[in-house]
C-alpha cells in the first residue's frame, strides 16, 4: 500500500469521526433544544440583504459602515422595497404549521420589517422637510452614483459641478445666521447627512484620483475646498442645536424625549406597562429593598440607620493593586454556589476563556463600576486620579458591593451570553437585539442568587441590596429625566441621598445615561427584564415543569428575544401571527 492511498484512507476515517462525534454530542442536547426554526433562513437572508444594500448604496468602499452616516434617498427607497418584498413572502407563509419557537421568529421578523418601514418612512419625510438645508446634496449623491460602476467622468465638468457645490454650501452657512436655534433631532439628521455626503465625495475622489489623468488634473483643489466647507457647515449646524448642557451644577447634557415617546418605545420592546406604571414598580421594589436593609442594619448593630451600616461596608475596600485578586475570589465563590445548588451547568470552555482588563481613568468617568462581556473591565483607582477620586472609586467597588456584580459581568452573566449567543441561534442576536434580554438575564441572576442565599452575612446582603436599589433608581431617574421632571443634578442627588452612591460615581452614572449612546430605555431594562425572567422562572421552575438546570439551559440557548416571546416558547403557547404585547408580569400590591 503506498503512502498516498494510506493518507487518503486516514483522511476519510478522520472526516467520518469529525462528522459523527459532533452529532453524537448533540444528540442529548436536541432533546431539550431545537437549534433552528423554518423562519431562520429568512431572518439570516434578510440581514445579509440589508447589509448588501447598505454596502452598495452607502459610502464605499471602506467607510460604508459608518454609524454616523445617514441613508441617501436612493438607499431608503431600496430598503423600503426590500422590506415590502419580505412582508409579501411572510403573508404567504403557512404560519399555522409553525411550532411556538418558529412563531416567535415569525412574529419578530414581521415586527422588524414593519418597524423598519416606519423608520424609513419617517426618515424619508424628514429628508424632504430638511433638504432645503442641503441644496447641494443631490449633486454629490449623483456624482457618487456614477462612481459605483466606474463611469468615465470628465474632470473639467466635475470641477465645475463642485465649484457650484462650494458656492451652495457658502450660501447655506450664511443662511444659518437667521436661525436662532434648530431642534436637536433635526441637527442630528442633518449632520448625519453631511457625514454621508463627505464619505461619498471622498470615495469618488479616491476612486479616480491618481488613476484618471483628466480627473487628477482638474479636481483635487476644488475637492479639498468642498470637503473643508462640508466640515465647517457641520460644525456651525451643531452650534445651532437646542441640545443643552444643563447649568444645574452637573454640566451634563441631554434632551428629554417625553412621555409619549417613552411609551411608544416600551410598546416596541413588548413591555405592556407605561412609564408611569414603571415608576410605581420601581418605588415598590425600592421599598422592599429598604425593608431588607433595615434587617441587615439591625444585625450589624446599627438599628434603623442603614446608611451607617452601608458606610461601614464601603470602607472595607481592598488596597490598591489587590482588586483583581478580589475579582477572582468573588468569581470562584459564585461559581461554587451555582454548582452546589445545581442552578446551571457551565460550559468548560466558557469558564476557561473569559478575560480581564483594567478600565482606563477616562472611561471610569462614565463607568465607575465594572463592565463586562468577553472580558471583565475592572474599575479601580489609577495613579492619575486625585485622592478624592481614588477613595470614591475604592469605596464604590468594595468587596460587598462587588459581590453581586462579578458574576453579572462574567458567568453566568455577560461573558456566558457572549459565549452562548455565538453558538446557539446567533441570528436572533444580530436581528432582534434588546437590552431587556441583555441586561434582564444578568440582573435575573442577581435576584435569584440573593433569593437563594448567596449573601450569607448582613454585610453581603447590604452589598447586593445596594445594586438592587441602584436598578430601582435607574428606572426612576431615567424616566423622571425623560418626562422633563428632573434635571441631571437632581438625578445625581437621588442616587447619593436615596441609594448611597459616592458623588463622583453618581455623576458618572448619570452622565453615562444621558450623554452616551444608550437608548432612553436601556437603564430601566435591567430590573424590568430581570423581573420578567424571574416571573417566567416562577411559572416554569417553581411549578415543577422544569429544573433550574433545564430552565437556564433553555433560556440562554434561545438567544435574544423579548421576554414575553421567550415565555410563549417555554410554555408552548401558539401565538397568532399579529400578536401584540399584553403580558402583565408584575404584581402590584394595590
């Protein structure tokens, strides 16, 4: 037998083993979990179709994915046509043949398509309303459209066209003097269009410059002038925005979106409560936390003064340089507790491969506590901070406060989500991302571990209760701000006075909420999502329908879903295809 035939046979045997082993490993899993549904191919294809359209009709080649670049009218029209095509396909789909998981995917895809069409229609109307600010836009869009298929352009004609564009930009800038202020949303839309126009102009120039002698002779000088004027116009537009930095002492900026918009967003996230309902929920949960704090305070010898007990807890911080060791200690304790109580089986590779980094002092200004995902980012003082900032960081990240958050960021929290979401129904994460699942799953574990007795001493209970109060406060201060009832400084004071925040940490928390890229619902999604999942646990585990292991395994493998649809899947409910949210998951006392 020659070496070639031996090698070939060996390869065949290896290939057989390669295919057999994974399938045999999955045999038991399939009893609990179906990896796909008949709707998955449509969801995956839709995502790639949207990506293809945005790649071709957006700025090319390297900058097409810019998050700040607005869509062109041509791009919007093509996306609208795509969404309508998919809706037509769904209308003909045999929905009644789908199981609960397939129905959830169908409902979510249909909601996604309708939501996208609504957004595109609003954007199109906004473009038509505001295009008078950009009288030069169509010329740049038309120029870039020709570039996509490499049409030969006459350099002198392009230079002449851009000269006209430069003059139009000058007139648009001059016209701003008569505008005392422009709504923040309009300025955002216009600056997004200016980014898009600049990228398209650059992609056109880069395509021809140096390759086409005629273009290279005529265009470079006027191209740079137009580019500079676009940048200048963008900066002057921003100065006209009514977006404000509050002069209430906080120097934090933001714009409240109002009650109507808040309630619209809640409905879109399949939350069947209004903003007012959630304020009531937060207060009821806060009252429960305060009762628990008083019990812990009395055990520590502080009577009814739980803030004094909390102050003692804050001062248990570890010395500088020892925080990573604390993280490992708390992580190991949480994993041991989960194992002993048979709450969940953790994949060995997930436990093996999470990372650890130190958070920069700049990021700590808006993230005073840990953050996590593939890795845990540790917030603790650096040599560049002043003494007061160092002390606040250490006190705010003391061992007892950190007890409930290390597992939140790692396992079974965000790192496990990161690990599992890429292995099970990944199409749901990319298409149906929602903070009520992202933060709801991780917050649920804080609630569950507390209920299971993970906090054994009064100090540990106070530490975990700090974070639970924090989640209640996030609901309250974010809604109060967006209703226009509180300023950022009032939100800071609430965190300091009611929850026990260090003032610097409170400032970072509020700044992160209103100045960053977070959606107005993000901060309230923690506790609301956690309470939703806790309610599903009561229906499935407490009623004896699933063990904790089965429940948690099933939930994490379903990937991103509104909790209401997750509940329908687990309960086997066969929802109608135009299902609208109506689940009341919370028990109000009166």
